[in-house]
């Protein structure tokens, strides 16, 4: 399990933390915790009975289209997400991603992969799994962390790692933010897919928005009574059988291995690795759900399994996509290469433009973090920044620490001019100095 798992599955999806390693709007509604959710038309029947802890509330007086994003016929306004207050750390660049929902585009690599996984579950489980893929990404801290047993002191709760709307509301870090609500509504087999948000470093495999899928299956005592196993052993065996089949469905007849691991929300916990292209690749994280989660959701006598995976992580491998920024490209040279239902079409590079490197050195302070630096740089350069790397780090005799970062600028679609890059770099220097309170060298 990569970084934020099932938180239950941030840990099960994209390797960043200890655990894992959007169309919004035409009228004027707010998306808040504690009331109702929005679901895609494909799950309208199921969704009609499921009131997620995501509230949509009418908000008057907003008519500027540019300040709204649309998702499933519901509007979220910019100042529902980006606010001028100390606890809010969400930039405009993140707000603009809320309505993109790459996982719901059937001709996009992320959507193609999602549908391939759907096909596997529909074929092997006779359409038992209910699918949710349009749940509101604004959730409460309780849903995002407490309901999946993330400890109060866990690093993922920090403002350095998570996007906070306010002290009690975040952009979900993982699809497990909806797990407790769905379980409490009585669903026993379900898949949740969505865009998730984390403050992160800048390189070819990390982006502050990516997509996860989580699966949950619940068993009652009648299911395992005649097996000769206890509930936990029965669920673990079923889980491994299911996910080995999924790996073969996506990657073919590959060698696999199970790695025992630890997550606070599952016990036992596992990672599935496959031998692919002459190296071991971590595919997903999973485990038998902690009984406390089931107890809180009204399933004290049952057992369950859960898994989580990062769609970008697998799509980059299956489609040979070298840079995560490409998933967000509208360039026809990228989008025209893929077709609905065609899993594993190999991406053909269309850009040979070289990167341009700029170095920046400064004395840091006690509050400095690399994630904050990357947020400032992304806010100015957007997807023109390819990588930010610490290349030098030293402390002088006075105890002052200096960092030198190398910033790689490169467009995947065109050649950048010297003047354009120089302007970007000067803006970066000014903003880093003023916003992060560091001293440039």
C-alpha cells in the first residue's frame, strides 16, 4: 500500500505518505459536510438513498461563471473552496481541477482503466458491486481521517500535506473518505472512484490531484460458517483471490507476490506486487477491515475486506505515459491516441522539447517545507514546471541552513522562450521570498 491508504486507502494508492504509498455547476449550490451527496447517473438508483456527509446548500448572489465549477448538475463556487483566511491553503490552480473528473471520460486513459476494472467486477461478481464515481470531493475532517481510524498525530493531517477549506473541512485525500457513510447505509459491495487532493512534491510521478479507486466487500456470518475458517481468514482468502484475478485482467499472466504490511485501518494488511517489465511493481494495498470501522457503521457481526489503488500509477505503466502532467493535457496529439475500451494503447511521444533549468538558493526558516515551496512554484508556473529538486543543503557556523533547488521548466506541448522562462523564474523568486519568508542568496 502506498501513501495514504484505505485511509482506508490512501495507504493503498499512490506512494507518498505512510498510508499509501469533478463537473460542478450551473446554479449556485455549496458543497458542505454533513448533508447530501451527488452521484453519477450510472448510480442514480443507489445514490438516491445514500445521503453522504457532503452537504449541498443553496448560495445566493453568485453569477460569475468563471468562479464556478460544475459537477453532476451541482455548482461549487470558488469561495466555497478558496478563502482568504489563515486556515485555508487551497490555491486557485487546485480549484480549477475540481470539475475535470478525468475518471469519467471514457476515451481518457484514466477513464479507460476505471472501466476495465468495472468490467472485471461486473463479470466476476454478477453486477453485485455498486459503483460511485461522482461523490463531492469536499468532505469533513471526520470523514477523511477519523472515520477510517487515522491517528490524531498522523502526518497526513498536517496543513503541509492536506488541502484545508477550514479547520473542519478538507479536499478529500483519498476515496475512503466516503467509506463509513456508504457502509452505514447498508451497502455490502461497492467501488468508489474519484479525484483526490494532496500537497506534494513536483516530479514526473507526483501531482497535487490524482485519482483513486477503492473497493469494499462485506460478509455476514452465514457466508463463512460452512467454510471451516473464521471470518477474518475467510475474508483474507476471498480478497487475495479477487485481486489476483484483477491483476491478471489488467496485466495478463504475470508473476505475483503478497507482502505483509501494516495499516491502522486493516488487519491483516497486504500489498500486491507483480513482476512486470523485468521489475516488481506495487499494484495496490488492501486488507481485512478493522472491526471498529464496521462496528461504527452498524455492522458489528460482519467482516469485510477493502482495497485501494492509484489510477495514474497503473495507467502510466499500462499506457507507457512518462509524465503525470500529460493526463491533464487537452492537446489533440495526446487525447487522440486513446479510444474507449482500448486498455494498454502505448503512448507515442509527440514532444522533444528540452527542459530549461534554473537554480535558486535561499536561507530557510523553521517553518519552511518543500511542499510549501512546490505550491508557490506551481501557482506561478502551473504545468510548465516539470521537476523541483534539492541539489544542495548546508548549515553554516551560525546555524543558518541554506537550500539550493533546481527547477526544471518544460512544456509537453511546445517550446518555451527564454523570455518566458526568465519571467517565470523572477516571479518564482519574488513569491518564494515574500510568501515563505526566506532570504534569497
